[in-house]
C-alpha cells in the first residue's frame, strides 16, 4: 500500500485541521482546565465532530457510520494531537467502535453503533487494575449467577470512564490472574446497579476514572464476543487505541517542533536570533529526523489495522513504543529550547509535555511495547 | 494488473528461468560475489560473466535507463516486476558500480549527447569501472574549498592536485573529478566536473589502510594529468550543481546500507546468546537494546518507502536525503555496536570468517563519508527548518 495519503484522506486531514484549529485549540483545553468542570471535554465540540462523521469513522455505513478506516481515524487523532483537543474520540470512536463492530452481537451492534456514530453514546475501555498496563492481569471476577454473571473488582486509569454511557470491562471467568485464557469481555451500562466511577483529575487536565464493580449483575447478553475467549479481541481493541494514540502523539510531536522552530526564529540573545546557534540547530534537526521516522511507523501500523487487524500487533507495538519515545523527546526538547518561558503556565508549550506523558502511558508505555515487540518477535 | 504487464511478467519469468545461471541464484556471502566490472575485474566464475553479459545485452543491468544508450528502457511498473521476478529466484544483481549509482544518473541529467553516447553504454555493460574524486586532504566537510587545479591548455585540460577517500580507485579505469577551473571566482562558482582516464602516467593511486584492516579507499594523485576538451560535464564552472545532484544519490546509497535484506539482529542475538526458559534473550539489557534497534530499523525502512512514494506523487523535499543519510548511518553504527555486544569474544577475533569486527569498524565511516552527520544536520536546519544563518 502506498505510503501517501489519497485524495479523500487529504481532504479529511485538511478539514480536521481547519475545524480543530478554529474550534478546539490549546486555549480550549486551558479553559476546560480552569473552569473546573467534571467532563474533561466540551460536549458541544464533540457534537460538532460527530456531525462531521468523526464518531463513526470506523463504523460501517449500515450502522450509520462513514467507514473510512483506521488510517483516516489516525489522521483525525494526529490533528487532535496538534491542538491537544480533549475529547472521548480514542475511547469511543476508535476503541468502542472497534469492539462493537468486530465482536458485538447483532443486537449489541444495532443498539449501540448508531448512537455511538451520532455522538449520542460514549464508551470507555476498563482494562487495567494496577499502576502499570497489564491486560492479562485480571483479578476482577465474573461469577456465573443464574443465566448471567455477577462482576466484582476494581479497574483503574479508565480514560473517559466517568463520562462513558457504557464500559467494556475485562473480567475473569476462568483461570488464574495473569492467564490469557479465561478472560471475558462485558458491555456494562454505566447506570448498572453496583457500578461506581470515581473521576480522577489527571496531569493532562483530562479525566480518567477508577471504576468499582460491586456485584454488578448482568445478563448473558452483556458478553462481548466469546466467554473465556476475551483476550484476543481485547488485544485488537487495545491495538486500535494504541495506534490512535501513536498518531495523536505524532501530531503533538510535530506541533512541538513547529512551535519551537518558530520561537528559535524570533527570540534574540547575545544580539542574535537564537536559531543561528548551531547547538540549537542540531537539537532541532535531530528532533525533526526522529519525528519523520515516527510518522512512517505510525502510518504502517494504521495501514496494518485496516488490512489485517489480527496481525497488526507487532507494528502497533513498534509504533506505540517509538512514538512514546519521540513525542516525549519533542515535548522535553521544546521546553528546553524555549528556555524560561517554556516553564511558565501562561505559555502553551507546557500543555504538550503533560498530555504526551498520559498518552504514552495509556494502554502500555514505551517499555511495555518494546518488551511486547521482543516477545512477538520471538526473542 | 493490465494485460500488458501480466504478459511482461510471464515473459520475464521465462527469460530469467532460461538465462540466470544456477550459481547466480544463491545469496552473496563474500566480497568477490559482487560483480563490479571494469578492465581490471577478475570474474570469480564463468557464470558470473555469463550472467552479466546476458543481462547487459537487454540493458537490464540498468532497467530504467533509456534504450538509446543501452539501458533497458523499462517503465517503473515493468522495472518493479523485473525486480520482483529476480527476487523470486533469488538472482544476484548482475552488476554493481559507482557508474550505475552515481555517474550514470548525473550524465543522463547534465551530460552532452556525445558524453552520453560515449560513456553510458560502457557503464551498462560493466566495461569501465568509475571512481569518484571529490574530497581532498584539506577539503572534507568543506568540500567547496577544493584546490585541485585544472588549466585550459588549448587542445586539452591539465590537472594537478590530490584527491583522497577515492573508493576503489586502484581498481577503477576512469574517475570523475571536481576541479577548480576559476581560482578568482567565489568558491562554489569556480568548480567544474570533469571525466579523466586513469590509464595515463599523470594519474597514480595509493590505497589507505583503515582501522578495519581493509583498504576500500585510496589517495589519487594528479601530476600533469590530461583530459579531453569535451570532458567537462554540465558546463565550465558549473560543476557544483552536478556535484550536489550526485551527492544526493550518494547519500541515498549510504543511508540504505544496513537495512533491507540483512538478517534481523534479534535472530542473530537469539542464536548467539540463547533464550531463557521463558523464551527471552538471556541478556535482558541487550534484549531491550536489540528490540529498540529493530523498532528503529522498521521505522526507518518505512520512512525510506514513504519518501520514495512521496517523491513519486510529487510531494516531499529533496533535502530529506540528508535526513535519511543522517538517521540511516547513525542507526547502522548502533546496529554494529549491538552486533559486537552480541558476538562477545568471537566478534573480537581479527580476520575471522564472518569478521564482525571489520564490519563494525567500517560503519564508523558511514557518518563521515558523503557528508558528516553534522553537515547533514546543517542541511536540515537550513533547507527544511529554514533556521537563520544555517
């Protein structure tokens, strides 16, 4: 597959850039933070995005989506990374839609996908239980109760967990903690009795929640996919989110470089524009090189998600690991090259290092994915 | 695929089956497996010569060059099919040379009709081996400060000076040289690109022994060497333009070293170090380094592919060849450092059959030759980031 955008993708990218720059720039994130609201995103902006088809970007047309695929989904995420737009896009439009579309029953799809594509339903994926990402470490129990299941346990670092209308929860139906077999995925409505969400305010000014499941009773219809066979689908759902976050981080890294290079051309010290100093030129040029290399592996990962999602794990881990490292380098270098002003809250560049830290950690940090890459490669 | 291309594929497959000798369908493992051509070249086997002659006759040593100069005249799509079919039977390249990688593209772009007619067919057939004369003892990164003198003597040019790092000049027949034809002009504007026959008393070469123990480079001396009046390519004092164009090709070539068909380092390390009971490389720190290396390698190869596709679509910037050169060579150096880590004391043996040590030491030149990493970063700063004063 050619490593260039087609016309449809170019148009989508331009449209996303135009919309986000105007309606959801970094200043929106700043005012969301300062207003102290609990949603962590602007519902009006999300509604406008849904109207443009973004919420249904990977949803099939028969369920009211636009079915443009993961490469297109990544382009939107990349533009959101440039503007640091806070939205439930990755958890809902990428991961929630992937989960339902690929593994949902006909009833689940009919109930949720059209709502999701219209922006009327938000989703979150509740997977981790400890401070580090470990999708097979599942202690949350799903015990059989009558015709259904009863869920008990606690999930942490659930992005958009406090605003979601439904959660995709991994729970153990069989086996020991750490086993890949015996994990089942459940689609749990937010208003289920026994489910509580505690919103946490995060360093990136967006929300993650701790989800408590205290004997949540579900019918067998709530199972997403196969009982005991939830791990492989979970990997595909997570891979979609990881590829989306890698694209987002690519956008953030590019924006950090753009802002930094602009600053190097404007700031004067020692009677000269600081961009004339070779020490800074080489830092910026090295960063440029890393970012270009990062962009390519993200594109490969998204193309793999479109072509063979079950086989995409290796490339997705390569992309998430690489971009985790590149975007953090970009965020750190941009503060260094901005000097003192980069440390001030008044200046926007500091928002990037905060968001990138969270995106890097979400669904596996660079170390996790480097290790996973080695495992998948067989060494 | 169109019917025409499908037919081309069938014919190509049949022709290769018929004409590629069995011995030429095995991976290249030692230096002598590569056919460089030229008057001094010794074919290691009849099959190597036969394969070159058969491919050259069709112009398939350079599939996309124009037919009128002996090239294959294939379209991009056809050339892709030929490459795929050769890969299918694991056919070796029939000929590799600086003529193909560097001089040929420059002649096709800047050469006169007579120069193309004279020199290109001999490159295609591997009859003449070319060397490159760019750097001088006092002109390395600052290449445009070169001093090799070239004077117009009416019926010929007279050349005096010294070049250094001339790759394989001791095995070459002709050399393309950057010379100063106008000492009064600004440094970039008094340079010409000239073609010189090395088979004359005024041209001598001396190999330079490197830290790797090998001598891929030479010094080349010009003492009253002569060149024909029509030997300048791209116009008198216009040599810098040709040189820059050619450097782009050289950078692409060097940045591509260390990627592609090589065995992944994770596989090599797994064999050398072994795996623990959980299937992990027994040295956990090397394991992490190797995984990062492979990820960077994947990302880098994807980048070469992306830039190629962007160029085809008329996007991107030519200055990205500097980025590829910088990143690719730094990566290759790291890769060989890890190869040494993995090989342990076996890798420290001097002159061993696999000779990782020689490869490791050789890679240290990658970020110097063809413009140092620092020069590439300067180019990125100036041409891509447009930073002031760069």
